[in-house]
C-alpha cells in the first residue's frame, strides 16, 4: 500500500513523464517540418518511450492501492531554434527528469517504502541512458558544425540510435 505522500509524488512524476512525451512530440513536428526525417523519427520514438515511462508508473500506482491521476499538461514550445538548441533543450529536460527521480527515490528511503524504491531503480538506470544518448548526439552535432553534408549523414545516422520498440510489453 502506498502512503499518500508517495502516491502524490508518483502522480507528480506521471505528469512529468506525460509532459516529456508532449515535448518530444512537439520536437518531432518541428523537425519534420524542417525536413529532418531522421531527427523527426527519433523524436516520434522518444514521445512513445515517454508515454511508456508514464504508463509504467501509472499502472504501478494502481497496483499498489493508489489512484493514478490523469492531469492537465503544460503545452510545450512550438519552435526549438536550431537542431543543436533542440538537443540542448532535450538534455536539460532529461537532467530535470533525473533530478525529479532522485527526489522520488529519496522520499521512498525516508518512508522505508522499499517496494517503490526497488521499482524506481529502473528509472534511475533509464535516466543515465537517456542523458548519455543526449550528450552523444550533442557531441556529434558539435563535430559537424556548419558542414551540410555532415548534417545530412547525421540525420540518417540518428535513426540507428532509436532503441525503443513500441510493441514491447510494459513490464
Ligand atoms: Fe522519462 Fe526521458 O524521462
């Protein structure tokens, strides 16, 4: 059974994951309209992945006797400046998500809720991966600089960095 404090904190994380999904959907749209097919595909996969992150907590809350809440979401930006700025925004956002997960983990320790603590370890590992991917992409963008043909290859290569399978069951 979840304490009301942990239930509230998990519902806050559900909202953050849902907003992450919205942000990456907005980025997919922006990239698609700029003709960056690979980047758009990457962002469409990201939006699905964040929805999976959201659903995983959602189901956990209900399984543990809480009430998972669908709340109103903040609308994301529609313009992300440049591809580099967009990935900088993505990295900053993932750092914010990591911080939020860390705070959540701290609450579970304070309350000795080891079941939720154990559940959250998946998110701790996932955040390390997400931040690393964003940094790798930014390194590539910085290497390319103003090289247009380099950017053309980057847009193709980024598809290889998609590691989310939307058909995979949520476990
Ligand atoms: Fe679910 Fe990218 O944080």
